[in-house]
C-alpha cells in the first residue's frame, strides 16, 4: 500500500518533469541577425494608432527568417485585430496577425500587444563564427533593409485603419531595385 501511495505522489512530478524537458527540446534556436546585415527599420505612420516600438530579425538555426516586434496601442480605443507586415528591400515579406489564438481578445489603449511568438518558444543563442558561416551572416555588406509597418488595425467599435495603399506603393518602389538587392543577397 505504501508503494502505491509513493507512486501516486511521484507520478505527477515525473509527468511534469517530462513535460518540461519536452518543452525545452521543442524550443526553436535562433540568432539575432546583426543590423549591419539586415537593417530593421520602422516605417513612420503618424496617423496610425498602433506604433511599432522595437523590431529585429532573427534566423533560426535551419535558416528560416523570423520577425520580432513590440507594438503599442497609442489610440483611445481597444484594438481587436492588427496585422504587422515586414517587407524586405529584396521584395520578400512576412506578416503577423493578432489575435494569435482564440484566448486573446483585445489590446487596450496604452498597452503593448502580445508578441507573435511566445517568448519561451525561442531560445536565442550567440552568433558564433560557425553560425555566421552556416547562416551566411558574415559581415561585409548589408543585404536587406527590413521595413516593419502596421498594415491593418480593427477597433472594438468596428472602425479600421488600413495602410494597404502605402504597402502597394512601397512594393512598387522596391521592384525598381529588385535586381540590385538580389545581387547583394548572394554570398560574400
């Protein structure tokens, strides 16, 4: 009987330890791309009620690029939906759409929107010389200007902000320089 009680008491601890170990294994490892290579730039949008305060680009160890940002509701109404878009000077792009899951309801005025990726889902590692070679992040020349912008915002009262015309104009402008940027992306 005493053994059964011990097992019953230890089982939740073992299951929890196993879950923690599995969560740690599931973390994606990434490096922050140096600004000399990928320059994160926040597009000025003075009329926009959502301000991007911080932005950077990462590369996971498998070479996938991810964007990270912090955006604050500077308006007077709760935000129920927003879309941040990162467009590269090379023509590439990536979007992040809030809410990320069904439990998130709104971003109140003055509050910072939740990050797109859970903070504990990524483990940032140092950018060693080996990783610089593997991920083609050797210093020398800038390859991409990463332009972060707020594309769309919807408020709790149903009103919206939409910067699609700005994105369209920016994409047309960048097409003029597409060949030059593609050459810059080639290995050093």
